[in-house]
């Protein structure tokens, strides 16, 4: 299960994820980003309550990063040790801005 909270202020969008980002829930996040990303120049993800991310979740983050490379910046914040380890093993620490 994944809960997605979006907070938009002007051209800034913060997306807070709670739960698990996996094969089942990744399309839910992908849809939420697609419907909100137009005109956004600063996209941030709050992972403070994200328990797990799978390759499907990584793919959604990569797609969002590609869009934001063209229209602004993207950051991933408050990453747990478990999720950060997945980022390190997959090389995503080199792709994403992790704060």
C-alpha cells in the first residue's frame, strides 16, 4: 500500500510517500506525477515514511528525473537507510539529488 500526499505552492511540488513503492503501487505514483508535473520547476519527494522501493518504483523516479532535467530540479529527501542502500546498489545515488 502507498499513500501519496501532494503539496503544491506556485511552481514547487512536494510529494510525500508513505508505505511501499513497488510493482503494484508504482503506476499510482506515475499517474500522480503526470497529472501534477506540468509547470513545476522544483519537484521534491519526502521519503521519511517510505518503507521500501522496488525496481518499478525506481523506474518512476527515473522518468520524473528525466522530465525535471528539462524543466527544473528534483530532490529526494529524508531517505531511510534501507531505501538509501537500494539507491546505492542500483547506482541511483549518482542519478538523483538525495538530501
